[in-house]
C-alpha cells in the first residue's frame, strides 16, 4: 500500500467545515493509482472520521458535492438485486498543485488539528521545512493567532510535526520553523535523546540506556584511561 495520498492545494480554500474536511480527506485517502472513483461504505467513513451517525455522513456528502469536492455518486445494484456500496467520483488532483499526506493520519486528529496539519504539509518545501509566520497561518485558516500557536504546540506534542532550531542573524532562534514528522519515529528519537533516571546511594542520577550498574565504565580524560563504576560516579560523560 502506498504510504501517501495526494490532496489538491485548494482543498483548504473550499470553505469546508471540520467534519467536511475529515470526510474529504477520508475519501481521497482511498485513491490508488490515480483512480478517483472510490467505493466505500458510509459506515466505514463514519468510523474513520469519528462521526457518530451515518445520516451525518450523508448530509456531509451532499455538501461536498455542492462545493465541488465530489463530482457525482452512484450506487449500483448487486447480483441479488440489493443496493451495493456507494461509489464516489472525486475531483481529480492535477499533476501539479498538490501536496502529499500520510495515510495513517486518518482519525488521529481533531478537526482544527487536521486543518493545521494539512496546512503544514502544504507549506513545507522539498527539504521538509516550513517558516510561515503565525499571522500568515491565522489569516490563511481564518483563526486567531493564539489558536494557531496552541494547535501547533499540540501537534508538536503528538509528534505529527517537529519544531526546528533555526539560528537567526542576531544569534537567537526562530520560533516558527517546522517540519512534518512521523509520531512513531519521533517517539524513538525522543527515547534515544532523553536519559533514564536511576536512584542510588548518592541520590537520583542520569545514566544512558546502554550502561549497567555492575560493570565498570571506561573513559579517557586528557589521555589517561580511568576505570570506575557508574554506581559510584553517577553521571556518564
């Protein structure tokens, strides 16, 4: 299965509500090999998008048709004469003017988080960096600046985007450089970067994951090799 699916750059400019955006993303995540005819049950859409009632999905589908995201729908009969699963003909994503989104995103973010995440996916460069100002994002998404800051902080905490330390000319770090991240990968990175806590006779000390209490640890200080126990030293250089 392809890890990514494509969305048009204009998807965030169609005036979609949070639930409408969720359903649109759900439908486009089912596109494979540039076939924009998607067969999916409305109950499946509801489950993936966290929508409680199927009737809500039906009304959202009608809105997506009005807004041009869905071109038409059909529901052919089965061989036994019963109605089959709905088939949605989506508006094709052009060869240019699109951005990629990972398929695992579905159902993991709230409406405003999803909208912000998609904006970041659309805004990142080929080097996976985004530096849009908070004011620019607020204007583009039509939400308050403080809301932009809080939602971005939430996405960073969840591991879906990563804050980059970019040094400015004045020597300070920029506060609005971000990249798209994978939560699973980010979790592994955080585990490697954060030392464990260990308690001993001298109090709580930080040691790295690969160290042991009962084995000596060797270091070289100014050319002299010294063996000592981590239990005694407390800190690994």
